[in-house]
């Protein structure tokens, strides 16, 4: 626990007085021991007769000693201990800060000299900053041109590091996000695109690289959380040694195209079926003519050509049997509550499919099986049956009628899938009276399409505009999630709350404001700012403090709706707040009501400031912001205080580093040792 100036003074004074007493009485004892018994009696008689004078002399002597100690402490010792902290503020936090302390003449001379140096340092820093700003302004034009071009691209673009954390994205990428699936710097792409799909694509890229393919890329089609059907291309990002450093996803919204193609497809099929139906009636009436036969033959040829055109239009990809069946298994569990238990062959088999229709067709098969058998668990065996990959579903109940899987009874969806993939479906039984549905899909070679996207980005070409952060491509050592990470490498959510009062048991949260900090930068585009209906009247005293009244919260969402959204916003980050104990207590009081329990690590700028500035008597936000050179805009609003806290926190990080606090674990341990950490709400 850091000692205050008063505590240090008392300790130093007490020890000094004690040592003085010990020294004085030791000298007296030595002097007394050297006297003869007769002299001792004589001296004792003198002291006895003049006891009052001796007592007053002793008292004055120790008063003088105490006063001298007090002068030394206040004029030299205490000011000297404050100067290093003041210099740190000038050098690392606020160059406009000046040393203003009371002390002796020598101390004031030192402070004056340091302030003079600080004036020169500030002037130099301002000149340097002006030059940097001038150069930056020149680059800003080019950067804005690049940003405009980047944002106007017809494709959505997301770049990620090796862990799937997003480093770059453009405006078009935002079309695939949903309320609880946010695209942002430092967030995970796996919240947007299924992790299995990404990992399958990266596995395919790795296989291609091992086989020395010139264009090691992969493609897939999937449905985003926002129900947007996208076609995506993934390409690797490599460093100078060709090591994998991340990947870039370029995607298109193909939902509208598929809707249009589906309408055209339906019109064609309906028309063809009507014509074939009429042709059958003519044949039954024995009215067949060469012209009708010619039309029928042309229609069949046109149907074949149409299927080939459909196949050209669909994005067929070469995928492994393990990858696609694993994806089907996951989708079946999520959408149908069906457990699929596949058995894979020893060696990987490759098939050329259109992934979206493949998954949809297999989900249709599983839906039929579930409805027919009333079971939710099915076994599936894969094996090679040249020139096909055989996928067999085992149905233990042989009495169930599964004629729906015979050619004449197949739905249009399954028929189309079989036609477009040149696949086959068979229904059979084995010696154990088990029925089997066997789907045969042509095998394919691992071959790169000619028009595949090939983007391999070298680290030499990295630039750093504001809309992305390539520093996240660097590998970091992570132990126990965050604890051993350097403070400057962690993603933070800096937040503040406004409440109806200070009673955590009875008062309510009426506002939450938060910003994200990634790689030492506050992301202006990622904020959480929400007013909350507390379902109670806001006291006038509180309204005067934060300015939020009953009219402002009327019709706003309640805490049950907002707290889960904030939990999602702050997920996988370290929480930072000023006097965080109060805010976290307010959250914990809502755990039962909302079902939300925050288990994020928490840092408190109040405690961190106490570590960095132990000699300062005030550690409230205004005081810390003052000597840190942070302007608070919107004081006592959740967003205003959150933004100010974020700036203060970033100013504290280099000062913590100077004190040997480099990791989150260091900061948490140091915070626990401060006096204010013992406060309870």
C-alpha cells in the first residue's frame, strides 16, 4: 500500500526521535558509568534539587530536534520524492505540466531548472509535432483517396491475423453483420463466418501450398448472420519468409442473383413440364407427328444445355469429404437438432461440388429421415467406389417406407442437385435388414481453377491508414488468455455507467457508454452508447449530476435488453473503468435478472493512478485528467467519461511500464496492493 506524505513524515519523525533518545541515554549511561560513587551521589543530588530545570531543558532539546526533522522533511525529503513523478508526467504524459511544489531554496532552484528544461522540451516537441502534422496532412490526401477507393469497391473485404482477429474491413463488409455479430477491428471473424468453413478453406490452401500450386486460394458459399448469401474467396497473407501471417476474405452478395436464377429456373421447368405433359397426351392419342417429335427432341437437348449453363453459373469448388460432411454435421445439429455420426475412410477423397446446394440437399435428406423414422441420430459411412465417393446413410428400421428416395419420387431440390453434380442416389437393404440410402458423387482431383483469386500480401507492402491495424498480424505470446500479455497489446473495452443513485442494492443503471481500445488506439467507429429505462423515477439530485431525466429514458430499452448487448460488445476484452468496483457491482446486481455475468479481467484507472502517482493526495478523474493533460468532453455522461477514461488509461501505460508493470498480471497484482482496492460496494 503506497504511503501518503503524512504517513511517511510520521514514520520518519518517530524513528528519528527514538534514535535520538537511544543515543542521548547511551551517552548518559557511559558518562554515569565513568563517575566515582561519590561523584554519582553528588550529581544525583544536584539533579534532584533542579529537576524542573533539567526537564524543561530536555523538552526544549527534543522540540528543537523534532523541528529540525520537520524542516528537513518538508523542505528537502518530501519534495525530492515528488520530483521524479512530476518529471515522468512531463516526459511521458503531458509536456505542458510544470513542477509546482513547496520546499527549500535548493529544491525550488532544482524545480525552476527542470521547468526551464520542460519549456524547451515542450517547444521542441511542438515544433516536431507541427512538422509531423504537416507531413501527415500531405499523406492524408493520399490516404483518403485510398480509403475512398477501398470503400467503393463492389466486394466486401476483411483481413485477419493468424488468430482470426480482424485488422481491416471496408464498408461493404458491414452488410453481413447482425445485431450480435459485429465486424470491428480486433474482433473475431468467426463471429461472422462459421469457424469450420474458414478452417476448411485454410486447410485447402495449405494442401495447395504443399503441392506447389501457383495460386493457393480457396472459395466457398455461406449464409451470413445477417441472412446474406455470400460467395467468398480466401487468400493467405505471408511474411517475408513466406510464413503464414493471416488471411484476407473477399466476398460478394450473391443472394439477389440466386433469387433471379431461381425464378428463371422455375419458369423454365414449369414450361418444360407443361410441354412434356402435352406431348405425352398426344402420344396416347396416337397423334404424334415428326414436327412434335422434333420439338420434343430439341427441348431435351435444350434442357441438357441449360443444365450445363447452370453448372457453369454455380461456383463449384473442390473440397475434401471430411470438410464438407463436418459442415453438414454442424448445420444439422444447429438447424435440425439432428446428430450425424460420420465414419470417414483412411484417406482423404476430393469432390467437386457447389457447397450451398450440397449442404441444402443433405439437410433435406436428413429432414425426411427424421420425419419418417422419428429418430434424431443417424450413422453415415463414406468410402471410395470408383469413380464416385459413396455416402451411405444407415436406417435401422427396415419397415419404414423410404420410397420417397426413388427416382420418380424425388423432390425437385434433390433432382436438381443430382443433375447438376452428375450424382446418383440408391435405396437398398443389407443382410441385417438395415435400409441404406447411398449417394454417389463423382470424385475430383485437387486442381486450381484458372480464374481463382490469387492475393498474397507481403509484409513489405503494409501501410497503416486509420481503418485498419496491421500490428495485429504480429504473433503474441498468450498465457491464460490475457494475463501474460503486454498491456499495450491487449484489446480493451473502456466503459462508464450513469445510475439513479449510489445505492447498488436499490438504484438502477440508466446509461452505459463504452469505447474499444486496440493496439493503443481508441477506435472512434466502435462505440456503445445507450440510455436505459430504469423502470423507476430518476431523483432530482441524480438528474442534476448527469442530466438524464424521466422523459429521456421513456420508451428506451430496459436493462434486460441492453446488458446482453454490452456483454457481446465487450466479449473477449479487458474491461477498464474509473472506480470500476462500483460499476461492476451494479452489473453483478443484475446477473440474476439478465442472465449475464461478466467474467472479463477488470482494470481500474483509480488504482492505476494511485500506483503511478502515490504522492498525490487526489486521484479522482478530474485530478488525474488535469495532470495527464486530458480534456474531458461531456463530464458526467457515460460516453464522455468513458472516452476520457480511455485517454487517461493510455497515458498511464508508459508510466506503469517505468515502474516495472508490463503485463496484465503485473497490473492486477499491483492494483490489489493499493488502499482503494479494499473498498466495497
